[in-house]
C-alpha cells in the first residue's frame, strides 16, 4: 500500500501505513486460515457418513476404532516466524543447522475409547499393498486392539482407500470376521 501511495505522488512509509491501519482504523493483520478444498464427492461422502450415524448413541461411538497413517519428518524445520534470538548484535547469534532433505518415517496407529494399538513404522521403500496391509496391520496390531474392545466387538473405521475397500481382505474384516 505504501508503494502504491508513493507511486501516486505521496511520500508514505510502510510504518505510517501500518500505524494508520492499526491505531486509527483498529484493524489487525491476520493469517488466512487454511481449509481443505472439498469437492462435491467429498461433501456427499461426509454427509452420507453423518446421516448413517445420526442416531448413534455414545455407546455406539465407544466401539469405533479409528486408524490412520501419517508421515513424520525426523528433522522438521522450525517455524521461521518463531525462530528468533535476542542479542545485542548479529555476532552473538549462533547459526541453526538444517538438513536439506530430512528423513521421513511413515507410521500407522489406531485409537478408540477402549483400545490403543501399537505404533507401527511402515517400510520406507516400496508400496503398502493389500497383502502387507493384511499381514502386518490387520493381523497384527489391528486385531489385538479389536480384541481389547467390549463384548459387542469393535467397528473399524478408516480412510477411504479405493483399492483396499474393493479387496476381499478388507471385505472379511469389515463384516466383523476378525474375532
């Protein structure tokens, strides 16, 4: 804004514009919040999920086991806005070492009201196919957590993974044949 006013023939600094906005107009700078881009497909799936469960009781929700996987950086960069050193001059500021391509690890876990799975570290090389998912996830920590639920059994909820939802492996599990 200061540049535009200066280009129009008015000598105005960035500080004057900031002071005017802050003190006179009482406006404050805010970061724009990030929200996910939802397609019509996403919206319909979310609505269908809610409509299917609108009459669920607290006890129904206690039976749900939620699972997900997520990557984590081992040397995550610090937030540059919070990475400040107070010093009398720049010579007192020690540099922070960074890693150009930080190592990542993919982990899988499951949580519910009554159960908690072990945290699984997924292989870094290759892909997670139906066979690996069945042998290492469903037959391992998943079944152990499901067995720790109450006598009514658990309800396995997970992200919509097209190849897994079509597989015979997941079909048996989603019908409750894990006990």
